[in-house]
C-alpha cells in the first residue's frame, strides 16, 4: 500500500508541474528530473537493500561522502554566504550519508561491523566540520544522536510524529521570517543568520504566490519574475526554500504535494518491516534534508534527490534473509500485514 501511495504522489507531482507549466509557459524539467531521481533512487534502494541490507547502506554512505568531497557543483553559488545556504546540498548529502551508515550499523550482526559503520557515521560528521559546513555538522550530529537513541523507542509512530513536527516547525519559522511576523529581536537574529538577500528572495516568492495562489507563476519562472533575483550579481533563479519555491511557481497545490511526499516517506517508514531503529534513523536523516531544503535549494540537485530516494529505499526494503530483532525496539508494534504472516 505504501508503494502504491508513493507512485500516486510522485505521479501527481509530475502531472501538476506539467499543468502549471502549460498554464504559464513554464519549464517543468527541473521538477520532472527531481521526481525521476527520487523514484530511481527509491527503486535502487529497495533492490540493493533487499539483497545486501548491510553492505548497500555502507556503500551508499561512502558514495555520498565522496560526492560531497569531490563534486564542486554541490555548492549552489557564492551569492548565499551563510552556513545555512551556501553549502546546503553538501550538508544534505553528508546528512543522508550519515543516515545510511547508521542504518547499515543497525542492520549489521557482528559487533565489529556495527562499530565500523558507526565510526563511519562519526567520520562523516567530523568531515562536515572540517569542510566548514556548520549546517552539515549540526545535521549529521543530529542524525547520529537520533540513531543512537532510536533503540529505546518502542513505538516508532511516536518518533516519526516528532520528526514530522520538527519539519513543520522549521517550515513555520521560515514562513514567519518571510512574512516578517516575528518579534523584532528574533527576526533580526534570524535574518542575520539567513542573510538579507535570502529573506528578500523569500518575500518575492510570497508576493508571487499571492498573485497566483492556484497555479503559481509557472515552474522555473521565479528567476525572471523576482526583482531580487534579477538584480543579483550571480543569480541562480531560486528562492532558496523548497516550500516557498513551490508556492511561487506551482501554487498552493504544489506546496501540498511537496508536503505529501514527505508524509508518504514517513508513512512508508512506519509500515516498513525493518527494525524500528532503522526506520527512525532514516526518518531523522530525511527530516534533516527537509530542514535544509526549507532554508536552501538542496532539492535542486539530482545527487541529493536521488540520495533521498536511495535512503528511503534502504529503510523500506524487505531483506531476503531474516533480520534479528534490534534491542528492545525489535518488538515494535507496527501495522501487521496478515498476508505476510500466512
């Protein structure tokens, strides 16, 4: 059921981008590529996670780390200079890599192998600090801590609900900053971290969303309609916030579809037959990605969207060999499929 829901949601995202593009002569290629990357990554994760439940996440973590270190195109551009923005894609890749390493550690049987994968996650976190990515370090550390605490969570629905609330809080905070409805002291502090340029981009996105609340201005058209973007020395045509970009370019329906994709991932993690620590670890890493995407343009990079799908696939795969319960959390009461028990 979760897979069918995922297919329906991703298909709806692709179709809606085509509809809004046709209405305003937009360019839906970016959205279509992101949908394809998520779908391909998810399928690859399901297959490799079923065949190699330990090796596949470990290899994925090393691949993500390598991409973050070696691919200069993961940096959006020099016009966004705060730690929350200029290396958003790198931070997202590192967080996903740390999550994959922790998932592999929970799936591993031998203590030595489990320790090695946890050390890999710690090394990824340290790498983020060495790269000067404050956001990446914070996200990786959060994923690592959530993974270590996941073994004490008996009912995964509580953990996943907490992750959903955390994502909603970040989304609400970014909207409040764009609307300028926060108290003056807090608003000044946040704007100092986010940079004035980014906040002006967000406000341009809200203005466009109010002008076309139903269909938006059209995919890929923010850069030509935003005064802040057009006046930038090195414009990239992005408002550096996934929800606000959806609101500006694809209207309220686009925002709802984006939120639905995240909810589908959490639902799939709730339904997965994998142990609870694996589900919660993947959920923490994907929530970290969501947080980064709300204050940056991490989802504009194919490596990030494909990596998100890959991690979700690892955590929802059905291994061909039976997994031993992981601590007390192995007794989690998730929804049972009676067809699997027969």
